[in-house]
C-alpha cells in the first residue's frame, strides 16, 4: 500500500546524502598537510566521526526507504486456521464481592466468553478467593444468559462484548430491522432480569455448598464446571468456578495462592 510522505522522505534523504557528500569532499580536499601533527590528527578524527555517522545514517535510511505495512484480515484468520488454533485458558480473579460486585464479575466473564474464538477451545476459569455464594450464583446466571448473549454477539457482530457496556451505549434498532429489534429487546430483557436477580441476591436454595462454609478463610474446596450450549445446541466456552480450600492454620498466600490453585 502507498505510504503518505514517502516522496518527501526520499527527497529529504537525497538532500542529506548530497550534504554528506559535500562534507566528505571538503574533508578530503582540504586535509591539512602543512599544519602541525595535532591539528592533522584532530582533522582525521573528526572525519572518522563523520564517516561513522554517515554509515549509521545510511543503514537507517535503507530500513525506511521502502516500508511495507501488513494488516491481518481478522475475519479470515478463524476460517483459515480454525483447526490449528490452540486452546486458550483465561483466568478471572475476584476476592471480595463488596469491592468487586458480582454483577461486574458476571459482565467480565460474559465478555471473555464472547471472544471471536472457537468456543470448544476457549476455557474461562473464575477464581473466587472470597468463596462468595453470590459470586457463584452470578456465574450460574452468566452461564444461563450466555446461551442468548453469545449467539446474539456472533449474529449481529456486537463489538462491545460486555452486556452492561453494550446496552448502556447502544441505540435501540429501528423498525426497519425487525429481526434485530426482536432479538435486541429479548436479550436486553434477559440481561436486566439476570442482573436484578444477582443484585437483589435472589439465591436459590439448591445451592448447598455454602452450608459448610464457616467463613471466607475457613472452607473446603468448591469446584464447579459449567458447560452450556445455546438454543441451537452449539457448544459454548467452558466456564469453571473455583473457590480454593482455606484453613486458618495455613497461610493462603493471597492472589499467588489463588493462581497456583488454578
């Protein structure tokens, strides 16, 4: 592709080369012969410095004389290398539901689940170092809502993959796009309902693991694998919840210990 300013740069480089040529001619033409030895060596030293500068400048100009810029076609990478793409594990860490609201953690998880990457090769691990049942419930809601959110992002090429950020800034589609409007309203309604349930702490009674959790620093390991499929049966990224075991008599090493557990 054509690069703006290439002609001006080459014109500038040519003028610099001409100036360097005049300097070299001047140094060679007027080399002091009759002067003292000190003056002659000073002249030669300056000439060597100028030659080194000229050589360095020549190398930089060669690299910039004909630059080539390459831009990947992101929409083609998955089609061309989908079978060769490696598995990707994404770690999301949280520790305090009061400082890191579960609804925000849910949005973070949904945004990484919606990556443009083969879903069967994408695994998201949530490390909950606070062992919060509300955070776990938010992950259940995220897993359920992802059945609608991920196909919606893929079908309509949604760029802001966080539902909260998307619905805060997106404009409601007009009536000229009835299919998108129908899906948009449905997904927005489902998200607002899921967010409300999380913020209102409407935790179902069937979540029993936390009956044995005496405190956030004294509990057994809680490990859940949440694998979901969308309405059409397509596989979605794997979502894993982990609250590592903690005991008061053993140091948990904060975030480093949580990452080691993952």
